[in-house]
């Protein structure tokens, strides 16, 4: 088995234009479009750096849609990990001193990944973010668990349905891993996403470190439920709204991003095809979104995403 690490780079600098349709925009559009843009930029930049530029056909691979640089030119393999695209860590870091920034990270555990591996996922996601930003701690980490949403015809229905979602035992176990990092000073504050009144109450009763933040997507129910507002006030928990997708990287989307199609990167071979590209099954594991906000200027200097997938088979 091996691992694929996807990255967008800093989407603030030359990221793709995103068409935001009122009421329908969610961050997985920004994520997937930014990945495509970063793949295309890396293919162009690294191919142009070859001795004969893009005309060097020994370094290109052909498919039915276009000609791309060979995968090994613009990606990088480090042991059992393939970075797509390769990352120039020499460009990493922030422009000002660490104390000038509020750094927020949101870690999405995907439904296709086993919960028992979350300790590894957390460690790898934070390692990548901290290296990219050149920091050794995070101000706020929000965790998004699979199988939890906050949707309904009204806020009361959404809150009621939310109470039975997810897996309390797995979530509390994972929260304990984050509490350890909080105790080590790596994460100043912890938060959750999509926890309604009862789920939040049960979590608070079972953990040592209460969440400082609860993110709720109220797109389909208009308002935050009054019982949740009351509970959050009693426990000193901030309520934020957001527009993130609850399943930010489905398996089909990942294969489309890396496949041989017109919008694919050409890294993976088409299923059942003997043509170019790596062969095997890929399983999305996690996505992490990071933001570095300059406090005194009120601007975002760096924002981006990493994602991880496990490969099974010939990959």
C-alpha cells in the first residue's frame, strides 16, 4: 500500500475563479477547482523547465484528450508517498512573525477511511500544514466527522435528526487524540462541526477539554436552534456558521481529478484500461483546510488544502 498527498498551494495567490451561486456554493468547489488549477500549473511549469521544454516528447504521455507531461516530471515520490503535485518547500512560510496570525485548521475525516487510523491522519495533516506555513502550533482546529449533517425543513427538525447521527464512541476517542495535542501546546483551541444540541451535550459530558467552537451549516434550516444557542452560551462555546460540504472528497471525485479524462491530471489509469497511468484502487482518507489570517490587517494571507488517499493494488 502507498499514499497519495494532494495539495492546492495557496489559493489566495492566483487561485482559480470560482462561480459562487447564492445558496449553492460550498467549499468543495473551491477545493476541487483549486486542485485542478494547481495540477495544471505544475504540469506546465515543470514541463517548461525540461531541456527541450514541452516539445520533448520523451517526457510526455498521450491520451485521447491532450498531451501531458509524464507523471514523474511534475509529481514526487518520497518512499511510499506520492505528492501530487510535487511541493517546493523552499517557498513555504508566512511573511510576518507568527504572533501576527490567527491560524485555523479544519480537518475532515472522510467516510471511506477507518476510524482506527485517525491518529496517523491527524499527525500527517498537521505536519503538512505546519510545514507549509512554517509554524509549530495552530490556534484553532475544527474537526468534521463523517455521517453528520445539519439539514432539515426547519432548525428543529435538523437538530432532532442530528442527535442520532455519527458515532459517539468513535468521536470521543478521536477527541481524546486532539486533547493530547492541546495539552502539548500544538493546538490552542479545539472545535467541532455539525454538532446539534444533543450531540454537543453528550460530547461535553464525556471529554476533558470542551470544544471552544461549534460550526453549523444552517443553509437548509434558516436559524440556529434555540436549545443549541442556550447550551452553547451555558458552556462558553462559540457558534459559527459555514458552507463546507459534509463529504468534501468522494471517491468518484478523486478518481476524476487524477484520471485520464478531460479535467483529470493523468496520474491514474482509467479503470479497466491498460493505457498510461497508475493502476489500482484509491481510498480517500482525509482533507484539511488551513487559513492564516493577519490579525492587524484583517486579511487572509494564506489559504489552502491538503488531502490524503490510500492506494490499494498496483499503485
